[in-house]
C-alpha cells in the first residue's frame, strides 16, 4: 500500500512557551510518499528540495520510522519513503519535525492505526533528538495534532490541545542564514532568576487563557519571552527592526520561530497578516540578507 502525506511546518516555541507551546501552519509543509515493503526497515529512496542524508540512521524520518516499526510488533515488513522537502532545513519552522511526524503518521495510517497520537509523538521525538541534540516535542506535537499544542511534560509525555481561534494568522520571515538548533541551544543559560520565571509563567498562563477565550488583547500582552529571546535574538540580524515593523503594522506579537533564524508574528485576521508580512519584507529589504516570507492561517 501507498500513501502521500502532507506534514505541516510548525512554530515552536511560541515566545514565552519555550519547549512547550507550538502551532502548526496551514499550507506550508513537506510532502512524503510512503510505500509498505515486505523487507523490514526504513529505506529512504529519494529526497528532493534539500541536501540531506538518505541513510536511515542519519535521517530524522529514518530514525522516527525505525522507532515506529520496532514498536509495531504485529508488522514484520518495512517502508520505502520519498521526501519532498518544502521546508528548508535549519529555517526554524520545524523542518525535521515535519519529516519525522509525516513518517510516523503515514505509517500509522497504512497499518490501520495501531497507535494513538501520543505514541506517534514519542516516535517522532527520536528524530528530533538527532536533529537538535534534544528530544523536544514542541514541534512534533502540533505537526501531528494540528492547531496549537501544549507539551505539559516530555518525560513522561503529556500533551494537551489548546484552542486555536479561527482568526489567528501567522507571518514568517526566514532570513537565508544558517542557524543550527543545537548551536542555538548551547548559548542558553541553564538557570534563571525567580523574577524572570514568574514573568514567564505569567505569560504562558496568559497566552493559553487568551487562546481559549479568544481574548486577543491578552494574547498580545502575553506574547513575550524574557528568558530565551534576549539571548537568541543576538544571533538574528535585524531582529529589533523587524519587531518594530511587525508591531507597528498591527501584529499581536513577534518572536523567534523555534531556535531561529526565522521570526514570526501572529495577527488577528488575514488582512493584518498581509500588512505585517509586507512591513516585515520592507524592513528586511534594508538589510543585506536574502529572505523568504510566508503568511497564512494557523
Ligand atoms: N524548542 C526548540 C528550541 C525548538 O527552541 O530549541 C527548536 O526547533
């Protein structure tokens, strides 16, 4: 049997929700073609759109697929995968997560859904560990569940869906510079002052409450990150200029997408997303780095 899967790009972290809050983007993602094979194991036959290894143990889809197959005790065959990478690796919108999530989701469909979504997140996280050096679930969870998710705990896994207001739109600007997640994690301090913790978890609570109640003012006030962003933003040329441009054009909030270098803005409605996207592009035209822009519903 064969299946073609769309695996969405994701924004995770959502500012204050470092490693816990993420959202899936509608309309931007990888395409995976899966075919069950009598031979066991995962064979990645082709990757287009990015220069990434085909070897099973060096490819996130290979690792996630193997984790799935090892747990699927009722199935002794394997899978052949072709990946159309439409999300640039290293862009900060969940490129590795999309391939891992798409693989395990597709396998699960082909084999009659032996696993639930939390299990699939666990398998896909194995791929994330290869890509970033840390098995975080904030990208794979929204890629698999859709919408917005909260990873309350990674060990053991405990994932909750968060309400996603229909009017919520996202804009992404991807500067064409490479920033590895593993490097962007190494620059972070491992301890924080209590005062910053208090501010951050106030914002996380505010953001989740704002999403559930569709209180866009509360969402806007809560889209702040006083811990990670001040450190990582130094690695993104033009970050402050972009923030000013996004907020002046009416964005609810602005921040780093994942570990960067992409930045994102959330908006209330498609028209504002359009305006914010234009403003971001205009602001970055003044900086001598090529970029790509995307905006659309969450
Ligand atoms: N939560 C991770 C980080 C996401 O910010 O390091 C990386 O894609």
